[in-house]
C-alpha cells in the first residue's frame, strides 16, 4: 500500500508543478497585455517591473492553483489509466478510493495553505500591488520628440523639432512655445539646433540651443504697467541653455495607508471589524430616515393630530371636511407631505447606497477567503475521477477537458459574483454558487470512476446507438411481415 501511495504521489507532483508554472506564465502574459500601454515608454527600472510581476504572481494564485489542480489530476490519473497501472492497482486489491486517499491529503494541505495565504498574505500583496500599479499608471511617459509634432508633456511648454539624430540627443529647427499660466503662449523661441542631456540627479532636462532668436511678450509680464514702447522684445543668441523641470516624469510612491481600507486589502478579522462599523452606520441612517419621515407626517397632518406630540388619530371625518370646504386643503397637504417624503428618500438614498454597496463587498471578500480553499478540493474531486474515466494522458484530451470544466466553474462563479455585487443574490449564494452546482458532478464522476464506468467511451455509445437502431428496424420489419401475412 505504501508503494502504491508513493507511486501516485510521484505521478501527481511533476504534472502539478509543470501545469502550475504554465498557467502562471499564461496569466502573467495576460496581465502584461492588459497593462502594456501603462508600462512601455515610461523609463521604469527593471526592478519596478519585476516587483509588479512578483505581486501579480501572488494575486493570480487564486486562479492558477485551482486550474493547475484540475489539469494535473486529470493528467495523473489519465496517464495511470492509459498505461494500465490503475488496472494493476485494482488487481492488487487496492480500490481507486484508497488509491486517491494520499492525494486527497496532499490537496487538503494545499487548500489549507491557500486559505491562510488568502487571509494573511494576499491582503498585504493586494495593498502593495494596488499602490504600485496606481503609481505606475499615473506616471507620465518619458519625454519623447517626434519630428514635426508638438510635444506637450512638459507642463507649460510646447516643443516641436523638424528633425532629430538617430540617438535622439540632437534636435534640428526647434520651436519652443512657453505658456506658464496654461493660456496662450507668451514667449516663443526658435533655434537651428539643440542638444538634450539630463542633469546629474535626473530631475532636470538641459537643452543647449544654438543660433536662435527668442520673442517675449512684455504685455503679459507687465500687465499692470502698460508701456506702448515695450510690447514685444526680441533676443538673438548664438548659444543659450534652457532647463526643464522633469519632476512630473518621476514616479512618486503614494502612501499605502490610503488604500488599506479597501476590501481586498483586509483579512478576516479586519473585514469583520470594518463590516460591523459599516452596518452600525447603515442602521443609524435608517433610524434618521425613519425619524425624518415621522416628523414630516406629524408636521403635515394638522387635521389628524391629538394634543399629545408624536401621535395621530382621525378626529375629523371626510364628510365634515367636505362640508366645511376643507377637503381640498387636506388633499393638498397630503400630496405635499408625500412629495416631501419622496424628496427626502431620494436625497438619503444617495448617501445610503455607497455604504450598502460597501457592506456587500465586505461580505463577498469574506466568503472569498474560503471559496479558494474549497475550489481546490472540488476541482481535484472532478479531475481525478475524470482522468480515471477517460484514461488518456499527455497534454491533448486532458487539457481540453480541464479547460471545459474550468470554464464552466469560472463562468458560474463570475456570473454569480456579479449578481451578488448587484444585490440580485446574497453574497453567500453568489460566492458559493459554482461550488454548490459542481459538487454533485464531482460526486457523480467519483461514483462512475469507482464502478469502472466507461462514461466517455465513444465505442460504447456507438454500440448502444446501433442496438437501438437495430431494434427500430426490427420493429418495422416485423410489422411489415405481419401485414403481408394477413393480406
């Protein structure tokens, strides 16, 4: 029995590691394709990109681990079935359920580890990645001159060059518009040639201009003191130097404390704390709404009040009001009261909705901590018996089957989670819907695999279809023969 357990464990570990790294690589490529425009052309250091990818690896673990668990389990038992090793194991008196027991223990350890990972490590990773990705996307692209096109990336300047050298350090026929106030250009500089270099601390770009002229609008600089003799000033120069502040091109790190209250940055204990505080505020809003509605009712019901405050009763009947000519006034007061309450409800709803949505997000994230661990067990419970049934190894049919079942799981989970966010489902049903739907399938496949069922054997289905077809033909043939004998 120990040799059988060791054989199955060795057959499982290698495909699991291979598929895990393949899935992680594919998910990282999808992440890079999604944010490629935010990463290219901004001059990031290599370690910034590497740090971002490392955080993304941890974030994608929630999708990579269940998928690799499903694929590797199908491959493992498919290979064992294709090489008739499962037959040999059963011939030795070891049932498939007992043969799967050590793998269930290993998968259980992976699931427990994924739970603690999602509770203690993933919130920290989400916090660091969220702040880093925010800074990466906010950072401007590096200063780049395209010949014949104005560049407006430096605040207060518009720069155009008709040509440039191959290394980009020499610019030809420069035109520089300066508009520090953000309005129209007040100063204009022309130069036949310019050389670009960065300062020692990379905080400034130094542009050395040669053979040029500079025009200054003195009306803008001396707006309070008008002098008709000095409206425009022109300077000619052989060589001059201009410095541009490149501080806006630097990546400034945002304080992570600004993101730490987000629901994805919280563990179970913090989620419970934030959720309780949020619900207390929701309850206080509901009490305020009820109090204001009661106040409107008491204020706009002069004909239906007792002498004691806060209580109402009908002292005057409608015929009396109609007799006295006050029925129309009572109706108008009632309509005015309804409009006031409706306006109050609309105004309060705008304040109430963000807290209600936040409460749903807290509950969804709380359940997500557990669904990651359970999904690993579920997909292994589908993949292992499925591989024993199809009895095909390699990366052909197992990959196809794994993708099909994972897509079913992922589509159900995504749609149910979206419904939970829209308040169409409760957070519990939304997060556990895929597991609830697919658990009977895992039980069914396990039963079929332990009973040596050829569930995906095409020849067996062909034989059954052929037998049914023969019965149909035989029925009509017999009916035809009976009709001919009677005639």
